[in-house]
């Protein structure tokens, strides 16, 4: 007998299919798993292997020719290496930024999220989080400022900044939070770490500015650790699947109820 003559079996099948509906899952831009050409300032990455770029990192500066060679590896920054490891054991790669910074030569880092199922002009991610390494005093103080996410309506979203190491000082609140180096830190130490997160808020982009205290051009460097995020497409497949499941279940329940009422009608008429 076909299960379609047994509405209860069909309802059970629909419920099981709903449980199997795809759910958005966290992704990680792992610097150990991707490539970054030395000195390049923009790269996009397909993190989950579906052939679509999930995240883009773009670095801009107010002046040209500010980027320096990493004295540890000799590589041209920005570059991926293990000069800045944030104290992680075992050591992992980070995206190293090394530049000769001074007044009016700030550099801005933009991290954009595609939503995971479309081109970069259909963005969205929640649970965005990453850790900056080696915020300290090199020659001048490293300064991380203008830190915010961008919501779908263009509103700026303040970060939550935690796990601030001893060589970094956090000041300000909300959109005015700033991290500044207060003493020297070893490159492989967690003393200069700070974790930047945006919780469950849906954002399109993250921005922050890397600069130093005013003065002559001075060598400064930091590292960006792995970036975690949960893609949230404009039409979330999980939500769409769940909605379809609920609609199908509701329709089947209605059909089952109508059939039952119809089958009970002769008995009521005979009584």
C-alpha cells in the first residue's frame, strides 16, 4: 500500500525531511589553508569549497609605498607567515601587516562577507570573530581604531572586544573603542592579543584602522588571526527549507483532517 494512503506516515516522512534540512554552519578563514601573494592588498577566498567566494579581505592606505618587509622572514607585507602567532600552540599562520606608518598614512582593513551562496554583492554573516596579534610598542605604539561592522541597512555596529593582552590598552566604548600598544611584546606571545567579535548581529563588512602615534614614519606590525563567521544568505536555504517543510506538513494535516471528517460523516448520519 502506498504511504500516501497513510497520512500519518507522510507526516512522519515530512518531519524527518525537515530535520535533514540544511543549516547554516560556521566557517573559518584559516590562514594555514589559503594563499596570499606577498605584498598583495586584496584577496577573496572560497572557504567551504563550493566554488563561490565567501569572504574578501581588502587593505587600503592613505599614502602609497608604506608597506615594509618583515624583518623576521624577509617577506614583503602584507603576507601570510608565522612571525605573529599570538602565543598559539602549535603555532599557526596569521596575515601579517608590516608598514612604515606615520600621521596621515593609516591603513584600513575591510573584511567583506558574501553569504556563501552568491557573488560578493549578496553579502551577509553572523558570529564574526577574529583575534589581532602583537598590538604593542615597536618604535611607536600600534593603534587599532575605527572598529565597526556594517549592518544590511548601513548602520555601523560596535564590536565586542575581549581577551585584551597586557601590552594593549582598550579605551572608549561602542563605536569609539580603540586599542593602543603600551609596551613591547614578543612576536610569539599572546600579550598583544585582542579578540574582536560581533555576536549574532548580521553584518556585511568589518572595518578597522591600523595606525601609530603621530610622528615620523616608523615601522609597525600586527597579525590578523583566523576569521570565523556563519554565512547568512539573503534567502537562507535552511529557512526556506524549514518554511517549505512547515507548509507541506500543514497542508498534509489539513488533507488528513478533511478526509477524516468525510469518512466520519456517514456514521454521524446513521446515528
